[in-house]
């Protein structure tokens, strides 16, 4: 092997190591994002990573968010519920907020919303949801971002 080919080989291996290292870092960042769901503003938010269309299905389906927050997040679009369930929801104090009105909302980060959905909020109607996968939660966060966006576009 000449010195030249050896040099080229070494360069090639170095490049491989460099690329492998890079993708490992990217992978770690993605994983971090899944867990913290966009806690750091410098990184992509969960809304960028999630699929709002699938989030909508979770919201109006498995997540049963629509029971309290209304179909598609419209507070005046109440689903057909059993009378006792509906009356329990009507009596909630505080009442479920309008997820389309960002000005009336208290949580300001996807991390806080992630926790509110995953862990619930003791003493309120928000009960913990442990059945959603991390992807479903990320998709739901993307859908919530869309609701806020649509809501503020409408008010302008
Ligand atoms: C049983 C009724 C009920 C259900 C079901 C429910 N919520 Fe809520 N949600 C509430 C209430 C009540 C609050 C206000 C809680 C508070 O003030 O702490 C709330 C608060 C929230 C907030 C915080 C809003 C803010 O102020 O920033 C988010 C986000 C939210 N809900 C999303 C969801 C999602 C997503 C689902 C479905 C996975 C869901 N909720 C299911 C009743 C409900």
C-alpha cells in the first residue's frame, strides 16, 4: 500500500466516524425532544414534529379531549354524551378552557402542555392520560398549536 492510498483510507475512515457521530447526536436530540416535547425554544417545537391531522383524531377519539373541550376544540360543539357524563362536565370548576383562544390559556410551553395531558391537573377535570403513546402526545400538541393558530387568525 502506498502512503498516498493509506492517507486516503485514513481520510475515509475519519469521515465515516465523523458522520456516525453526527447522526448519533441528531438521534439523541430527537429522543430528547420526544421526551421533553419542545421544552427548549431554540429547538424545534413538538408542533413541528407532530402530525396535527393525527393529533385531531386523538383529540376527537381515543384521547376523549372533545368530551370537555368540544369537538375540534370548539367549546360550543358538544358531543352527544350520556346525560350523567354531560352533567358532570357541565359542573366542572374550573370549566374546561377554550383551547382555540390562546389569550385565555395559562400554559405557555409544549412541555407544560405535555405534562398537563400526561399527568393531569389534580382537583380539576384534567385527569392523567397514560394510554397515549409519545407520538400520539406529540401529534396532539401539534393539533393544539393548530387550534391556537386558527383561533388567533380568526380574531384578527
Ligand atoms: C373531563 C374533562 C376534560 C377532558 C376529558 C380533557 N380536559 Fe383538558 N382541561 C380540562 C379542564 C377543566 C382544564 C382546566 C384545568 C385547570 O385550570 O387546571 C383543562 C386544561 C387543559 C389544558 C391547559 C389549557 C391552558 O390553560 O393552557 C390543555 C392544553 C388541555 N386541557 C388539553 C386537553 C387534551 C389534549 C385532552 C385530551 C387528551 C384534554 N384536555 C382532556 C378538562 C378536560
